[in-house]
């Protein structure tokens, strides 16, 4: 599969063009961090405007190949909007459309199958507040029980119910999911979720007794993590521009 016959960025408005660039960058950053799963899993972003259209990866392209113009625009029924030479993974459509349908604030949705994220999602303990990273996201984390490969649209109401108003989720026996008002905030949440899962896996692998954190400290950190002036403000203003600079050094071309 190549990036031939893609949409023209010159013929679209600036708002959609920018979302495409950010989402393509997120795909390549996921690959750079080693979170991708060949051509599987998905990141999506809502196209600005009154329609419930969103962008998702062309099925069959590696994440480090994704460009702004190769992203596929689809509606909530999974139908392509406009011409595209690419297909979309039905499982990606089911999960992402469920969130975009009911969460106007969820402009971006990220879903991964990482080793450590899936490992933690597959234990009865789930994510524990063992360290500062986990504590910063603990109050914003939801869980959804596994129902098989996400091809059944009937699962959407249950996924919507379980996510509720939270912004991070462990999909039991499946993987991780985050949402955000921007691609930057969804990526930052995924970074913290994946990092917290990796820290937990390594901590338990040591086989030593866990050094406890006082409950009041856990609550304090959770409050800091959920503050609108906390992590998410850092994501948009500081972390995302820095990540784009890193991407420009190591894997440019996502803006095409």
C-alpha cells in the first residue's frame, strides 16, 4: 500500500488540515514510542464542523507511514466521506464511533494494544496507585469488560456507559484507551497511562513488598492530575510542540 491518490490538503479548510497534521503526527509518535501493533489499533480525531465526521487510519498502513492526507474521513456509520483508495478496520470504527457519538469533548480518541498496557488490563487488580504517575490519573480511569473483537455495534452503549465522563480507560483483556479535547491531550493521557502500566509491571516483577503511599498523598496527586491547569495545559503548550520538533528530526513527512 502506498500513499497515492490521497486527498488534497490545499482544498480543505485550515481547521481540518491542522487536525489531520496533528493526528498523523500522533500515529508516528505512537510508532516511535513502540506502542504500535503492526497495522492494528487506531487513533481518531473529530473533524471540526457540525457533522459527526472523524479521521482514522487507512487499514494496512504502518503507523510510521501515516500522513495528513492519507487519513480517511468517515461518518458515524463507518461510511467514507469523499473518495479514498483506502479501507477502514471495522473494529476501529466500532470503538471510536462509540466515543465520538456521545462525547462532544472527545475530539481525539486513542486505542492501543501495548504489552504492558494490555498486561495490566488483563489482571483483576487493574492499575494500582503505586507511584506518582499512576496517582495523577487514578481518578480519571475507567474500565470496560471484554466482549470479543469489537465488531458488534451493540457493544457501543456499554462502552459509552463505562467510559462515562472519564478520559482514560483500561479495556479488560484488550488494551488501553484515552480521549482528549485535542490530539495533544489525548496523547499526553496515553503517555501517562502507558508509563504507569509499565511502572506497575516492573514493580511487581521485582517481587518485593510494595512501599505504601499515604492515602492523603494519593488523593492530593489525583487532584493535581485532574486539574485543568495541570497536565493537560502542559500537553498543549509545552509537550506537544516539543514532540513535533522531535518528530521533525527523526521521522518528518507526516504533514504531507
